[in-house]
C-alpha cells in the first residue's frame, strides 16, 4: 500500500525536484557504500585456496549478467 502512496506523492509534485534529485544521489552513494562493505568482507586468499567451484560459479554468473545486460541494451 505504501508504494501506491509513494507514486501518488511523486505524481502530485509535492516533493520539490531538488529533494528528489538529492535523494537519488544519496541512494546511489549508500548503495555503493553497502556494496563496498560486503566486498571488504571477502578474504581473497581463502577464496583462492578453497573456493574453486565458487570462483567458477561467480565467473559464470558475472558473464551471464553481462550478456543479459548487453542484450537488453541492444534492444533499446
């Protein structure tokens, strides 16, 4: 239900465009900080030592996501 309220508030231009732009920038910065935090917990030496299958799955999933992204962009 709150999603509907968010759409209504945004559609009615109750919130100034500057606030929406600042919120968008803040969202991007916070997401990048969260991703950095998660990535900093990875111990590369442990991953290399015992994570052969995990590395392969990570590589394959990255390639799949990249291919899907490129395919999606080519459709635009």
